[in-house]
């Protein structure tokens, strides 16, 4: 079907050309009128014999000369007669025609318009034909020119090596040291050769999306004083078999001429996937391209001085032959940034922005656990857009908080009308999540609670891990996660007359965690056995097909029972904690109804004092405790300030 479509596309210019020629010929030939010259005497005779069917008079460009035109009975549709008469004879002809019951029409009273009509009818179609022919052949010429370099490399040469430097890449200290070694080798290879060291031929940058793999490669280009070629993995693969392999050969041929040099291949998994995998077998073009790449990197020929850097976030799908020593023999994992790296990244993206005094980038970095470098860049940009929208002079902390929520959940739907009953349901539900996070020892820290709808959620509770950049979780921590997910439904069951569908996503997360504990992490009574794996040999199958089942139906029943046991136990524990903290649930819920959003500082104040107080109020109450002032909790801020001032003045007088 694809080949037929391309054939029709190639024939389209010729079809247009044939249509244009047919139309022009129809105008010039098929529609042309045959004119027969006759004398005035012959005209008078035909009029007398009643052979003239129509007659008209047309002025000529010559003065006092007129043309008489018309048709005879035996004429065809495109035939007519024509005779020239002087003005003196014209009246006689007209009278004779009228006497024989013929109506005489006068046409073209302005002789000057005859030439324009002639040009419009006869010359303009020729101009259109020549123009269309020229346009078609020019397009065909350009198309043929492009087909000549069809198998040429699509790799682009960066003349100046790019403008990005290592100083522009925040964090990634160890990663920069790994790739900086490549630049050092290209600049001073003798230092390595002296000790017999062989520099890696290929470096594979691996990591989640947005962590800075491509940015790091651009920085290598910026720091290296050698030719730098960059290309995407998808630029190799084409419809026709052999084109990709030809482009690989041409790329290395060009690189050898300019060695030493660097080649950067972005998204290499587009061409480097495992061969012979998938439901429908391998793709011949992609596999031939990969085979050629393997041969060029470490095949029969030597590529001294050529270093390849590739980036991917799917190393599990790459062909094993691509990762063996001699090809991509070094992998650099570019992971998500920790707190210090996030702070450095925020500083880089805040260079060209005006921040207000209340913005603390260190505090923001601690609240953005799990954000990649791209997420942080987007966060600062969203905050700047919000500040511009409000016509502010600087980006405030409120703008950054709102931008964080927009990045995670989408824009707030403040215009949506929500009834008081729905607000109370949402407040109790989210308070249930928060209380579990506050009272359960191994739970994550609660950063914010809101009942403002965002995305598909009517409200949400934001958590961050107590330890940043965690790579593994304990069993107690996973149990705490499941309990936190079930806290919303437990609060609904305890303190509302009904339950809602708002906990559906909570159940999904809790079920996945519980099942992973049983089938992948060995955290159940079934023992340390891995029953399921989300990654496996079939890397091209859909997610629903990607889990392998290596157990009997009896074990499947036991897995379901163990997962149910974990969830049931966590749910009962959640209800127990919420029953013991009813006052806190009501306090948080009422505060949410009043404020709609509560931050971490405000939550801590509610837990500690039973109300939200600012830092000045907190300092005053600390001083009141030191001075042993009775009933200071019932005093307003102004009354407490006055009371403290009186006591301090009295003490000074006594001294």
C-alpha cells in the first residue's frame, strides 16, 4: 500500500501536465471559430435568398470601416462569414437586411478592446502552459538532485563545537569527570599511550528522560577542540533496505577523514534494538543498519581517533553486541539529581530571572524530590510566566509553589463550582492521607494539602521522602506507603455518612505496591522468590504481555491472598490511627474548608499549637513560656506583645 501511494505521488506532476495541455488545446483548437471572407454583393444575395440566420456589425480600428459578421443556414457551429464595408455602404446593407426581417446587432462599440480580448483568449493560455511546464520540470530536477544523496550521512558537523560548556551543566560531577577523560585523550593522547591505556571507543549515557544526557553531550562538544558530528538514531532508518547501512558507512568515512573527532548519536535505541525480537520478527532495514554500525565500531577495520557518544533511556532494549567491550564499553548513568544538585540546577535556570527576597532556592530544592533537570527548568519558566501574568516585578515564592503544582498536577480549576458538601468530603479524604503521613513513623513527609481541583483530582496531598534520592525502600516504608494510600478511604468510612470514588487511584497504587512486595521483592510469607518481572526478554511486546508467569494456578491464588492480607492489614492500621486522631482530622478538615490549601509550615503549626501562627507569633509564645505568662494561648498577638513588654520593663526597673 505504501509503494502504491508513492507511485501515485510521483505520477501526479505528469497528470497535471496532461490536464493543462488538454485544456489549452481545447481553448485554442476545439473552440476556434472558422471565418469565411465574402464580398458585399455576395452578402446581399444571401440575404435575398433567406440564407442568413444572424448578422452583427463590429467597428474596426480603421476609421469609417466596419465588419459585418454572421451565419448562413449551411454553416457549422464554429463557422461564420465576415465582410468589410465603408460607412457609406453600411446603411444600405442594414436597410436591406431589415427589409428581409433580419435583426442587426452592433457589438464592440470600443474598437480598442479587441486587442485585449485577443490576448486574453489566445496568448494567456500559452503563458500558463509555459509557466506550468517550467514549474513541474524544476520540481522534478530538485527531486532528482535529492535522490542522488539518498544514502549520504545525515550527521551534522558542529563548526564551533556548540556553545554549551561544563560550567552550564549543574551537578553531574562524576559524570562530567567520566566524559572529560575523552576530551583529555583527544587533546593529549600521548599521556594515555605512555601507560598503554586504551580510551573507550564508545560511551553510552543512560538515564531517565530529562536528566541532562543530551546537554552533557553538547557540553563535551563545547569543551572539545575537534570536529563534532551529531545525529539522531531515527535518521539512519528508511523505508528502503540498505539506505541506513549506507548512511552509517558514509558517516564513518567522513569521520575518518577528520579524525580525531566525536560522533554523538541521540536516542540510539531507535536503531540499536535487539535483533530478531518482536511478534513480527525483525525489521530488515533496522537490523542491517545495526549490523553495519557494529562492524564500523569494532569490526574488521580500525577507527582510531573516532569516539562515539550515545544517549538512551532504554538500555534494556539494546542489542547485547552493541554493549560489549570494543564498542560501547563504558556506560555512564545520568540519574535524577539530589538536593544539592537540584539547588545548583535551579541557580543555573534562575540566572536570567528576577527573584523576590522571599525565594529560597535551597528550600525549593528540598521540596522537589524526584524532579529532573528538565522538570526544574520547566518549573522556573512556569513561575516566570505566572509572575508576568500577574504583572509582578519579581518571581515570588507563591509563584514557584503554584508552578510546582502545575508541573505535577496541571493548572488549578478555581472557576469550577464545588458545593460545600463536596468540599467537606474532599477535605476529610485528604486529611486522612495527611494524618497517616504525620503519625506513622516510616511514612513520607507531608508537604502540602489542598482541596483545589487540579487535573483529574478533586484535591491531593503532596509527600516527599525523608531521605533524598532513595534508590531502595524497606518493608516498613512500603507498608507505610500502602497505609498512606488507604488513609483517604479510611477517613471517609469513619467520619462521613458515605464513601466516594475519589480513592480509586489510591487503591490502584496500593494494589501495585502490595503485589510487587509479594511477586518481586520477596516481602511476604511466600518467601524470597520472584514470581513476576516487569522487564524481560520480550522487550517489544506491549505492557500487558510483558509480564512473565512462572508459577502454577495454586501459587497465583496464594499471591492474591498475600496481597489481600497486606492491604487489609494496612487498612485496619489506617483506621486505628485515624480513630486515635479524630481531633486532628477535624482540625485539618476545617482549616482546609477555610483556606483550601495548607503548606508544611502551616501543618506543623496546626499539629503543634492547634492553630496556624506565623513565625513572629511563635517567637512571642516561646518568650511567654520563658516568662511563665499564664493563659498566653488565649491572648492575641498585640496583647501578648504588650504583656511581654510590661514584664521586661518591670524586670529592667528592678535591676
